[in-house]
C-alpha cells in the first residue's frame, strides 16, 4: 500500500494534522525525516512510496494532531 492510499481512506486528516515521514532501511534504521501536512504528503513523492507503518502520537496541547508514516527507502 502506498502512503497516499492511507490518507485517501482516512477522513479528517486534512487540517491541522502534521505527519512525520520516516524513511528507513530494511532494518528500520531512520535515514531521513520530513514533516508536512496531509495535503502536502499526498502531492509529494513520499505519497507514492510503499508504506511500512502508520501511527499517531495523538492530539497535542495546541490542538494539532501528530502522526507518523514509515516508508521504504529507495
């Protein structure tokens, strides 16, 4: 499943959610991290990448929901 597919089936992600995109090796070592909103993620090259893991950190004190998406490294 592609990262953008998760956002297309899950409603309510569009604002003000922030996604941490983690690009990892097969042994789950983090290569890079990027932060963006859902609309940016769907349009970015990361949206086309294969999803390894998806989760949420929950709602923060400022009202923003924080999530993470782990993707397969190229």
